[in-house]
C-alpha cells in the first residue's frame, strides 16, 4: 500500500503550489484586505450575527474536545 507521503509527492503540482512564496503571500494579503473591506460595509446587525456564528463554532469545537468554554451569547441583540 502506498504511504500518505508518497501520494503527496506523486500528486501533480497545482497552480497554488507552483506560485512563489511572495506571490502566494500577496494573494493571501489581497484576499484579507478584500474581506476586511466587505466586512466594514456590513450593517451592525449582520456583523453581530456573524460574530455569534463564530462564537457558536468555537463553543461547539471546544465542547466536543472536552474543554471548558463560556456559552455563546444569545441571538437577540440587547437593547
């Protein structure tokens, strides 16, 4: 049976793996800047919903791993 390392080594190069480290870093930082701009334009309610979604994901992951974590905030915006 073929080992995982050999399968990786025998896999043809993808366009991402063919990029130089500098090109890859430029792509990552450009995507990060686009995402920040997009998030900045969202209304506060949508930002709050996305924040809650991230909180729930972290909470579920930590709970599944058996690590203590505070419960996520409620869905309703206080006010």
